[in-house]
């Protein structure tokens, strides 16, 4: 099958934070390229979704992390723990923005008591956590080759730190382009409107774009957290409106980048079966004439 030869993109988890969903896992994707199994973000629920595909933790070759928000990294501890218990032959290659090495170091530190206790069996082999991972940090305009796939990264607009904070030099949120033989896939990660992401996505076969219904997200969060302090709510709303893509933004980005198709993920809004769900598609296609789908978990593209 042609898509098999050119690589497959599986939306393992399609739910944006901060409220968990009973029908969607948090953001995670699987890129199958030749014999390589590459995770692109690894939110909570990733290992269960991989199990549904029959893919073991030891069979994951690499992880690319777009940014360090917990809804995109919450499944990494489970992945590392399962790999530690199943004797992988090579370290897990982890690529991510600045701060990834510190995060992974912290996760490995949290595993040390369990590794020391082991199975409580005399003479059992201990786990060398130092050999469990290999971490490479990436910045804006990074480019690398991995198992026949060219990977390019751009810093997007998910963060807008105050100039005096020094945090812009410390942290970046990345979008990735994966150029496979015969096919190109761009993953926005979390971003607001961004000319850098449009440049990265120019002419791509597939744009995998985040999208949120901010009003619905704020309302749901208030229902789960009725005592939410107003300053915190206003800060969250400012972040959601400025650092994420609305349906109109997705359509405009896809049109300007001239991509051949759009898959919406990192979705927070009205689900299929609700008439309001179709409004998102209407807003996207008002700007973009190509094929668009709002993905569910375990969809394959």
C-alpha cells in the first residue's frame, strides 16, 4: 500500500489539556517510517494506545518532544519504566527543546527507588538507569537525519516570555517537519499563529495542526475547578487565545503554507455528534480548500 511505503502517522492521543477526557488520550503521535517507530510527543495514555496497536515499549526507537508542558510529556515516565523492565537493547533516543535533558534526568531520578528495590529477589540483575536514554536538545532551525527521515525544527509562538525574564533564551516550543521518502509531514505541536511554522510547512503533504475551542475549554475548566482564582483564570485564557490555534487560524495557516491536507489534533471542543462540531470545520474551510479532518485517537494517515 502506498501510504505504508511512504510512512504512516497515527494520532495516538488527540486531547488538549488541562482537563482529561474519557474518550481521548493526551497529545501523542506515532510516526512509522520504514522499520522505525518514532513517538512525536508522549502525553498521558500513550502506552495504552501503543498497546492497542500491539507495539511494545521496547519497540519504540525515538521520541521527539515539541515542548515541556505536562500534557505532552506525561506518558514519558510510563514509557521509561516499561522499557526498564523489558531489557531494551539500546537507549531510547529522546529529542526535544532546551530543558529536555533536565526533565529526563528528573524522571530517571524518580525511578531510582524502584530500581534499587527491584523485584525483591536475591541475586537479580539491577537496572542501570544511566543507560536507558540518550538525550539531544534541539533549538530553532535545527536539522538532523534519523533512520532515513530528515527532521527540521522551528521555534513557534507557544511562548511569549517577557524580554527581561531571560526565559526566551532558556526555553523554546518547537514545531517539526518530517521529510520521508515521497512524503512530508509537519507537526505544529502547540503554537499560536506563526510565520515560522508556515515556512516550515510550505508545500507539505500533511499538516498535523493543534486546534482549541477556547470558550469551551474555559467553561469546562471552570466546571471542574469552580474556585479557580480570577487572576489564574485570566492568565490561562490569555495563554489559550494567544498561544494556540483557533479554527480560523488553522485554515489560514494551511492556505498560506499550501499544504495538501490537514489533520486537526490537540483538540478541545465539542465532539462529533454535537452540531457545534461542524462549526469548526466550516471555519477552517472558509480559508482552506483542501481536505480536513478532526482526528480521533488511533486514526491513521
